[in-house]
C-alpha cells in the first residue's frame, strides 16, 4: 500500500472547505483506498452520583478511583484547524470490506491503553479496542451470530455494549477487571449501522476516551455498489498532551474537535478516492458521545438513505425525491447512496457547521 503524501491543497479544495468556514491551510494528498490505520463483575450504569478529584460532581460509580489517570492535571492540548500532519502520517482506511462469509463470526477485542495522534500534533492516551481509534469495524448479515471475546489489558474496569444485540445487560455487558476476559455471544436480528462501546461508569468518559466502534448488519437483499466506505464521527474533549480526555469537558459537551474515524480532518489531508459515474455507498455512525451529525457530501444528492433500520429515500419512490443530509443523533447510524456526476474534488462535512469547523470535514478525490 502506498503511503499518502501531504501536498498543498487545490483551489477547489480550499474553496469548498475554507470558503464554507471549515478552516484554512487545507492540504490534500493521495490516499483513501490505499490508506492504512493510523499507527500508532459489576453492573454498568451509565450515569449516577459522583466523586472526582477535578470536580466533585463527576462520577466514579464503577467503584474505581480514576483520579490518578483522568487527565485532570496539566494544560489541555489545543486543536488547530490550520495545522497539518507531520511526516509519517497515515490515515485510517475508510473502505468497507464486504460482509464475511459464514453465519458465525468469532471476534477478539483486546482492551489496551495507547497514545494516539487524534489531530495534527495532538496526542491523547486512549482506551482502545484492539489498539485503534475507533475500534475495528465489524460486519455481518441479519441472522448472523457473533461470539465476541473481550480481554481487559487496561488499568481499570471495562465492558462492551453492542447496540445490535438483545441480551441482559447485567450479564453480558458487565464490567470486567484488568486481567479478566468475557465472551459475549448474540445473534444480530435487525439490520443497521449500530454502535458498540464501553458501558462502564462513567460511560461518558470511556466513550470520550476512545472506547467505541461500529458493527454493520446488512439489510436483506442489500444491492451491490461499486464503492463502499464507512465513517464514524466522534467528539474530542482534549486533556493534556499524551493524557486522557477531559471528563469535565465531556460532562458539559464542551468538546474541542470533531473527528471522522478518530482523527480530526484526516481526509482533508488524504482524500478518499472514488470514480465518477460509479455507485457509491457510505455508512455513517455518530458515536457521539453527545453531538448530532448532519452528514453531507457537497455536489451530490443522496438518492437512497437507510437509517435506523429502514429506508427513508429510494430511487424507485414515486416522488423521485432526494436527500441532502444523513441526519443522525448520537449512537444512530445508517447509509446513503449516490453517484459522483463528474471528476473533481468533493467535500464531505457535518452540516452542523460549528463541528465542521472543528474537524468534521474531508474530501473525495473523484477521477474518471
């Protein structure tokens, strides 16, 4: 696979992004399809009473003292929308592989703590599933069974909550301690782009510190497309450089940046590649933890939209209408389909412009 090069932005890229108020100093590069990921027993209540060193109103209801690693000490890192990545930057591959064959899928998710670059020059010590931010994308079909083994190699209790499952949370989604593991088996009975995340308290901090991902369950008779992508949107509430996310910011939704696939603005620097006239599908999950998304690709109209288990727009609809955004609340997901009419560079953004200005932007580089 080729390593993307960071090069100066074209006038079109700058017009689409900077001109719309999404930041300046945009750079684009060769990437997308050829890119690789950035290197780099209690119940699980999601809210409750509190007791944190940095703020007496912040929760630690999982019974652990997080005060020593909450990212509460030191000056928080700063997101600079004009900054560009340094040498060696490699984007997360946004291409979505087809659903695997077979009806039973065995998955191991290992919890580790890792310092990861989340924006140009900004590093945070994330709690991760399998060392990536977000965790790996899982995919299957309605009726498939997933046997997920969760291994905790972190420094505190963690868990996993699959929104695609229908199980007793106090058993399957319970918190496990460092050194423990748990196998969580469920059958996906409904289609959709579902979130999975750590539900250990305070879940807000576990999600905000990187413990989330997407599991995609294909609808029956899903049509084939020429190119398929996946984007997971999330907020970054920055703590100190190389530290954890700032919990007090997460409680007030005072986040610093918004990322697609774990890195703010990464597809401005390494655009996704696509072909004009080819049918494109993009799955989007809003992992939050708090902000909604209005996903939009400039220069296109979505002729198909699937959200929360059903189609809201289809090419055969009598009205012949189209959609301009895939609107998602936190933890909602779906997909949009469209065709790029001609070669060029197409911005993708959250049309919640305050978030676009904070990193929820990217580019498609479309060739003939």
